[in-house]
C-alpha cells in the first residue's frame, strides 16, 4: 500500500549512501525554501524603513547567522542520515522529548501548509474565476500532497521547474512595476526608519525555524562540504535576491503591500508568482510534518506508519482546513510554536559537538539506528522551556538567537556539572527503529 501512495524516504532509518542526492539537487530545494513570499515581504518591510545598502547589510548579517545555525545542525543530519525528530532521541531529548518535538513539528508545518494552500487557492480563484476559492484550495493542496507523498525526488523536480519560473516572474514584476531602477536603489527611506538591530532581528527570525529543522533535508547530502555549499548558496541567495527585490519594490513604489503589487499585475502572471512561490516551500512543509508524525507514533506507541500514508492523511486534512478557511484562525498559534525550535537547535548542537553524552552510541551503530535511547532527559525538560522564555524576555538581541545561545550554554553547563546522568540512561527496550534501506 505504501508503495502505491509514494515513498517512505527512510523516515525511521538512516539514509544510505546509495540514496543520497547530488548537492545541486538539494541546494535547489533549499533555495526554493528561501525564495518564498515571506522573504519578499521581509524585503519590502526593510526597504520601507532603510536605505538599499543598509537593508543589504542587515540581510547579509542575518544570512551569516542563519547559515551558521543551519550548517551546524545540518552537518549532524548529513553525518547520521536521520531526520530532525529522530536525531533528537540521541541529541539531548530522549524518546519523550523527541515525541513531543515531532508532534510540534507536525502541527507547525501542517498549519503553515494550510495557510499557504489557502493563499494559493484565493489567488487562483481571483485569476481564473471559474471555481470558488475553497475548491481551488482543495485542488492545490491535493496536488502538493501527491508531490510530497512521492518524496524528495519528486520534490526536487518540482523545485527545478518552480524556482526558475518564480525568479523569472519576480524579475518581470520588478522591471515592469519599478520605472526608474537606479533611482529606486539610491532613493531616501520612504517610511519610518528601522534600526539595524531590529532589521537583523527580522531577518534571522524569518527563517530560523527552517534552519532548525535542516536535518530533514541535509540527511540526503553526500558529505559535509555539500551541506555547507547548499546552505550558504540557498540561504544567502534567498536573502540577497528575493528580499532585495522586495527592498527595490518598496523604494520604487513607496509601499510594503507586496500582495497588492502582485495582484495589480495582469491576472495569470500575478497568480503564477504566488503559485510558484507557495508550491516550492509547501511540499517541504508537508514533508517535515509527515516525518514528525511518523516519529511521534513510533516513539509513543511503538507503531511504524508509512511516511507516504501519513503525508496523504495530513495533506488531505490540511487541504480541507484550508478550503474551509479555518487555518487562518490559528496563525498566532503557529507563530508561537515557532518559538520552541531555536532552543532545540541549541541543545542538539551542544550535545552532539560538546557534551557528547550519547554521541558514541549513535555513531557506533552506523549504518543502523541504535536499539535504545534515554527515555527522557530531566535537564532538557528544564532547559528547553527556560531558554525559550528567557530568550523572549531579554531586552537585547534577537529572541530566537538568544534562546538558542541560552539553550546551548545551559546544556553545556548541565553536562559539565554531570546533571545529565539523572536516570537518563534507561533503555526503552524497543525494537530496532529501522534498518538503512533505499527508497
């Protein structure tokens, strides 16, 4: 049945060497994640309150921070060939923590899948006018579900088509809407000025969740250098190309209303801009959601469910919610969920590179998955929420980066003080999570 629905893509096992992908294939998908409408809106926000070159500096600084985070955690995924949720069992969270994280990933990514599906549906309804928005939302959501169910290879081909199409359409939008490009680059700030620290905060906050779950993608890379190349290329170009296009539009038109600018374009062009932008990130929303749920059911109920089957169920549910317009009521909740991811990354990096309490166990079992994991890690139960809360309360810096750094420091301190031995080594006596096999 799973074979009929799609591919499992080693949801509970390590990705073997023969299933790894060329770096350019993965890089295209990473670039597809950062060439989203959110980046265009971010650029317009910066451009409305900063000069072009100040906005460029803020985007560059933010890209450096995001690259450092995504590479550090992405290399873990590449070395071990495991998804984010599975990795956390041996990088500071144990079975209970990884189950909770898997559920949070699933809720967050499914929610954003629904929100963006609804946006695409509304855009298609406005451009075509044949069917109402709910029907277009449902059709678009089902199409993305099929792509995600068939796994990374189908998603790669989708990115090969959608990324160039979006870039061409975006270039057309800038050239046709901004009459005097040189003047737009050197014009005065059109709106209320934005400080550099605030700008960098906006940049890092815009993609830090994507950086935090980088192992979902980098587990398909062939080596660490491929991780670095694809991450730096994808994130940096996403900030420079897409966000700077938003800066130019804000300076040239004196507005942050990117959707209004796109909507004023000739029907199909504006619709294609939105559809291509949503398509190449929404399949990854659904893909990561399915990985999180597969891990949750395995960790909590010791039940192995096909990732493809989970993708179909979650995709259909998200599409129906989008068609009903319900997901938009949960946008604030989805933003709140994003707060929990940065401390997770800080703990993973601290455990794998510095504390190494369970690193030998995960390395020594390659190419298989360890037979057992700590049931839970009491220190992490405290550090995870404490870092998230303190990161939000600190009067300086960027809250996501603050919480990540705090989680890293607190976990390293706990390791140095030998606080990670408090009944954390108990085996779960579960069966082997999975053997490495090709899709």
